[in-house]
C-alpha cells in the first residue's frame, strides 16, 4: 500500500480522491470510492441545501468511511451555487471534508467549517490563490492542471504545476488533471503530490450518474477528441471548459473565445431534470447529460479531460480504484526502483 500525508491524516487506505463532477457525482459513486479505500466526493452543483442534506444522508447509508462535498463558489443564472445554507448543512451533517472550487470562499465559511472539525480544501490552478487560501486556514490544495475535464481556467499542465504548487504551500497537494491509470498516479506522487483527484476515468464507471451515450463517447474518445472551449455557457457564460468534440464544438471551432449569444427565438437541444424539476436545455447549455436527459447529444456539453484517451471500458468504481492503485504500486516498485543504481556498482556490458 502507498502511504502519504493524505492517507495518514484522513484515514484512507489509498491516496485516491474522486473528482466532484457536477450532477454526476452522487451517493452511489462517492460511497463506492470510499468503500474501495479512497475518498469519495459528492457534487451538488446547483442543488438546494435540502437536496445536499439528503445526498449526504444517503451516502452515509452506503458507506461508513470518510467522504466529502465539492462546492462551487460562483454566481450563475441559477443564482449563487453555494450559499450560507450549504455551509450550515455540511456542519450540521458533520461532513469530513468540504472542497471549494472556482473562487476562494469567504473566510468566515472556512473558519466556521474548521471550528466544526471539518477539513477544508481548495481546488485551483492559481498558485497565488492557493497561498492565500492556506493563509486563510485551508487544509489542502487540489492542483488542477490544464488537462482536467470540465470547468478549467488552468494554463499550466499538471506536471509543470505540481512542483511549483508543492514548493509554494505547506499543506498536502492533491494532483488533478489527466490521471486515469497507475502510471499517472505514480508520476503525480513522484512530483510531490500526496494524492490524486480522478474524474474522467470515474465518469466511465457504473455508478457515475451520466447518460449511457455520454459514457460511450468517453470510452470511444482519442486524444484529438478532447478540446477546450467557452461555448457551453447558457447558464454560466464565458467559463472555459475541456470537453469532448461533437458537432456543435466543431461548428464553433475558432469562434469559441466567448459563449455565443442565445438564438432568437430561443432554441432548445433537449430536456433534463434539475433539482427534481423538468428543465429545457437551451442551446449551449453547460449541463451534463444524465440518465434523465433526452435530446441531441451532438449539441450537448460532454465534459471530459485529456485522459479520456486512456479510458477503454466501463466498470464498477471500486474496481477502478483498486486497479489504478495496484498499477501505481507496481510502477513504483518495478519501474522507478529499477532506475536507481548503487554507487560503485556498474551494469555489466555484454
């Protein structure tokens, strides 16, 4: 087994964290990762605090191990995605870990959570933001490389960012972006990460709340099929994302620096369920397709990271965790250790 500050401080068997994928990371996925030895994450997205509470309680019915909640700090057409009431729920339900993304959270939120004994993390690609967060009391940083799927403002590749981030902050750093197999885990740990944050590989899991067609396209994707764009922003304009290439992405290639204006009259690409209610998805919707989604998948946002090219099948999340960590141990034991020679000894030349 691999031991790091993350496993020791959080009581984990493996330094593996499931990414908080909005609308897709629900109790079955979070609990499966935690049960397999990692740290599962719930991602409420635009959910009301009451829905978050229900999700936390459902997860507790499925696992006795630690898990976390990933909250987005941003205003969208749905209003603020995270409000004081979400913090209240996390405290009342005694969630072990709360992760904030996109913007720094208000410092009073950090202080309230920490007083309640909850660990607070920030996901960012900005070293200055990470240092500011640590000064405010954040317990760990999720360093998001530019390879990561979904909303992503990063400009540095993960393996360039990691050494800089780990040198800048004293708290554990978790590596996010492009990690989908044991080689990526081993490389991240070698560069100073205390754990890995895995999204795209888990998107193609049986427990992920993603539509089957979405999962199929992730498995079928190759490197050239993953691109960065701003077009998906009907609900959250001008927020860059890394997604799978489909028809609408191809049509707007080279014209995707900003979210396009909505057609007049409005055009809709499908329907889904949001917060328990039917929702008509406008053209350029940023909502990811779930099993409750119907419509034209060549018009939809299919968030995925560059590691999609490493995803070849759909399997249980627990199996993914175990395979990736076993492969990482093998790489560290067999590949990395074999590169070290003892001073004074020379390989024989034949």
